[in-house]
């Protein structure tokens, strides 16, 4: 299997279909909160992952800069975050693999930008001389980038068991 085939296979496994809830989120599993990690809450707000004790999506008056109430140790009032609860949860439990996935997504974006810069003559020559179809790879890599990152929600009741 080629290196590109291996990467594509890995992406399909990582971002492909799996058990999901009615709203499209992945279901099941548990999350390890990584200690001593700063979690970005949006607009310059950061908090330690192990000090966050609760997340509640804002339902009324939700909008830009107002997505999630973040409850933290030592504060009576929640911090209003501009990020969704799922993105905050993902950062709280992020692993080195999560950072690797982000690096791969950035590399694919750069590769697509490089493909875009190919001249029309080079685009015609590559399939004939090297069996490399730039348009096909642009479509495939674009599909990978459009695939939403899976998120595994933590059920509220699981937090208290």
C-alpha cells in the first residue's frame, strides 16, 4: 500500500462513520481530562482543563461570543465562552494524536494550495507522463477536509458516576 493510501485509510478510520446519536454526534466512550492543559475558550480566554467542572450550552441569546457557559472551580458565575461545548471538551481531552490530526489537516490544506498553483500545462502533462491526476487528488483531499471531525460527547450523568 502506498503512503498516500495508508494516510487515506487512516483518515477514513478516524473520521468515518460510527455509532452516533440522533443529532449526529458520536456516542459512547469516555474521556480522560488531560491535566495542566490550557483550554482556549475564545476571544483571549484560557482556563486549565482540570479546573473546568461543567459546560452548559447557551440556548437563549446564543450567538457570536456566546456559545457555552463554562463553570470553573473557585468562581460562582460561569465564564461565557465563544466556542461550543464539544470543541472545548475535545481540547480538554486532546491527545498527541489529536494534535497530529490537526497537523495533517494543515498539511493537506497546504498541498491543495500548491496544487492550485500548478500551471495548466503542468496539469495536462502530469496525467500523461506520470499518471498523476491533479484534479482527482484535489477532489479527494478536499473531501477529507470537508469531513467533520468526530466528537464523542460525554453524557452528563457519566460525569457523576
